[in-house]
C-alpha cells in the first residue's frame, strides 16, 4: 500500500464543497490509544468488583466479565501495536 502526500484539499458533494483542514494525526501507531482503552476497562472492572453480589442477583455479571475481556484483549492489542510500530520503524530504516 502506497501512502501519498498529495491529499485533496476539498471535496465536492452535490452542491456543497467541504474544505479539508491540514491536520496531522496525533497517534499514528495506536499504542497509546489501546493502552488508554485497556486502562479504562481495568478501572471499570475494579469499580464493579464491590458490586459483584448485586450484579449476580440482577443477572448482570456479564458486565464484569466484559470488562475483564476488554483488559485481556487490550493487552493483546497493545503488544500487536508495539510489534507493528517496530516493524514499521525497521522498514523505514531499511528504505533510507
């Protein structure tokens, strides 16, 4: 996949024209984004633990296990993004 620098500055849809602002992406590799999401799932899991009995009585224990699954998938996602960042860095250094 080839990335281009010559992106359009406007798009026309019907009678309207939309201008595209020249804004750079904040987090290209996604590591920080996945880490923040994982942390939020962990906070939600720990926050729900004191209410386990009430969740069980109401049949909502799936909320607790969903948070734990989010933490597990977040750990895997973090490792994936870190490896992808490393491979991209190696590829970019080989191109130079």
